[in-house]
C-alpha cells in the first residue's frame, strides 16, 4: 500500500482484518510512506497509536522511502530497493489537476483554486468553487470531507444570492474536526485537534453511525411524488440580465401545446449538423445530410417487401448519446427479429422544457448516438420530429427490406435459444428506487446489454435459414415466447431455469421483491406453469434492448450456439419446442 496518511493506514488495517483475521488468509502487507512518520497531518500521539496497531498486526511500515515505479512484480523505491507485491494499492494524497492552473484562475501554491470566504474565485468573482478543488485563502484547511460538506450550504446560498443580487454570505470553516480512523475489529481511533485517544469500540460505533447517517441521505431517497417546480417570478423578471434571449420559449410565461411544443427550426437544424459533424470527425462515412427544409423523406423502393416498425423508450439513462444509441438499437431489433435488413429511420424526440441552447445540445447528443448505431447497420436517419413533455422520450420509426428467404417450421424437440441475459428491467427499477446493490457494476452490465446490437446475432441466425424468432423486449420473455408460438402453430415451450442467462445480481433483486412496474401486467398476460429456483418475475421482466429468442432445428442447435458465442457470449439454449397443441410456457 503506497501512502501513509489516514486513508492508507485505515485501508491497510481494515484489509488485514478482513483478509487475515476474518477470512483466515496469511497475506503480507507493506505500507510505504515518503515522510518521516505516518499520519503527518495528525498529532504525534495519533501516529504512535496507529504504529502500535500496524506492528501488532505484522504490517511492515517503510517510512522515508518513496515509491518510484510500480512493476508487475512489485514496487521500486527511490533508494534502489524493491518490495515484491501481487497487488499494489495507491492511497496517496490528492493533487490538483493541471487544468485548474491552465484555466487562468488564481491558485494557491498547490494548484487549487484560490477563493474568498464567499467561495468566489479571487481572480474571477463570477466563478464559485468549493470542496477539495478550492482553498479559502483567509482560512486554509486540510482536504477533508467535513469541510467540503460544510461548504455546500454556503455555496448554494451564494449562488442564489448572486442570481438575485443579494449580499453574499462569508464562511469561516471550523479550525478542528473529529477524525475517526478505523483499525479493524470493530475499533476506531478518535482524533480532535492535538488529542488522540487509543482505539476503542465506542469510537467505532460513533464512526459507523455518522457514516451510515450521511450515506442514507443519498441512498434512502423520498418518493418523487411532488409537483414539478413553478417558474421563479424573480428570475423571469431578471431574464434581460442573463445571457438567455428574452424570446427563448423556456422563459416565456406560457409554453404552447400542439405543434407549438417543439424545438425551433434553427436549433433543430444546428443540432443535426453538429451531430453529423461530430461523427464525421470520428471517421464515420455518413450518407447525405437530413434535409430539414422538406416535408418528407424520399428513397427509391428496393425490390422486395418493406418491413416497418416503431418503438420508443423513456430516458432510463442521463447520458443522451448512450440513450440515443439504446433507443435506436431497441427499434432496429424489431427489424432483426423480422428477418429484415435496416434501411432508414425517422426520429421521434420528446424533450423536457429547457432553454433552447440546452435542448439543442441534448438533440445533438441523442442524434449522434442514434446515427452511429444506424450507420453500423447500413441504415441512415431520414428525418424526424420533436415535441415537449415533462420527461424525455426517444423513439424511432424504422424501415427495412425483407431478406426474402423461406420460413422454417419448427418440429418437436427443436431447441430454443436466447441471445442476451434477462434482468434489465429489475436492475433499472432497483436503481430508480435507490437500491444500493443496483449501482456501479450491476447497472453498468445492464447498460452494456441495452447498448449491444442484436444485428450480429440476427446475421448468425439468418445464415441457418429463416428461423422463427422474435426479440424479447417490454412484454418479457414469457409473453414474447407465447407471441412467437402463436405465429408458428399451437406448440409449447419448455424452459430450463438453470440454462436461462441472467445479468449478475438480477436474481438476487427479484428474490428481494424488486420488480418493474410492468411485471405484474406481463405476468397476467403470460402464465408460466411449473416450478423452478429462478424467480418467476424474471420471465416477465420488461427488457429494453433485450435479446433475440429463436427456435432452432435440433440437429443445428450446437452449431448455431457455437457461431453465436463469437459475438454474443451470453447466448444459450434455454429449452425446447414441444409440438403438443397446448400453446403454453413451462419451466423446470
């Protein structure tokens, strides 16, 4: 562990307790610190207590030695020595990013933004900074969370005061603060000013109570059932003092409905051009630009049957580029499931009320993400429409050309293949409810599923003939399976619960009772017979950007699955088709 400050020492002691004391391992720990003693930001008494804890646990401390290089086999020190290591953790003090100095703002000697007690930049009073990035020059303090938290209300108040031309509040941060350093084993070292007491259990209980209370403010959120905020009358009166034009629709007393609730032509046209320019700058060879002066899009109808579909999703992520990609792929999936090659798309964008410049930026990002997804499949954006509502929604009407191959009719015993894991709806529902488990890695895996195209899987399946298939989306696996069965006869499907791919963590959430708001409706429309260890709500979970569900001849199933695995690693044979005339779903 490189770094002998409070964080480095606490990580060393806590990991030792978890891995060696609780889990029974025998892992050697080394703590490297360039200073003469650990905990240089705290009194000597604190360092003495913690050195005793480190020594008692057999953790080797290397003071006065700086890490020069981290290699695959360990850490090279500045005195030429080397410490062998399988894992190296960097737990060092923060450093101001170079961009701050390059910004032209006045900085302190360490490169942090120099601010007045009002949290205004000393050189640019219209710029405010708070937290670790700033230093109050009249009362410099350590870069500790307590000061960042206390600066928050002052920053909020002064931003409002600046808008309304009211006097600003000055802040004088406290000189001392209580630090509680965990040492493992349910004990912590309390430090306040020059006083440091030996590690104790009461200090740990206090630390845990403080930390959990603080985190709860961000994880246990109230239900969002309040009415949307009303426009600020004083802001409306002061609009001529801002950079926003007086005729910006977002700042008018009334926003029209009907065709008046849309993005202006200039902003829409600029957003489309910006999206195209961005993608071309990345090397993407896009087709000719969308002509915003025409009422419709024209193209030469190719020989064969045209296939059309439309789909729209609400804003389940706050990254508009990613949202545009997910929405486009979600709409294209209907074409893939229908054995059609994508040709073109029309966008349907519903945007929340905002300044025109902000709406233009959102449209640029949404269309850039969508255009790239369309381009990857040989399709292009032919036009679209914008409107306004309380929440963002993105949809596409897509057109494709039927591949024209003959249908394959399923036989008893044919394999049922699913190309993507289930669980998107449950994970996103848990994330919206503030469930702690549905953040980070679990949510990222769900987003990765949504942002992955079904195009490659469709190409593989098409190479084995015109197989019966559908995409698993909003109605859930069971209902989409019944719809697929209805198109090929009166047979049934038998699923093997252990073979159904599920995103890591989704089954755990389902067992806790987490489910999407559409799950109950889906379940009522698609009864599932049988018992299984897999929570049944997963079979009814609405999937945004879900996979393809296909019925594959029994003698080709292994070859199809092997080919799918090259591009869709989660693809699996999840059951079989039964020509029993029952038209139902069973699971075992």
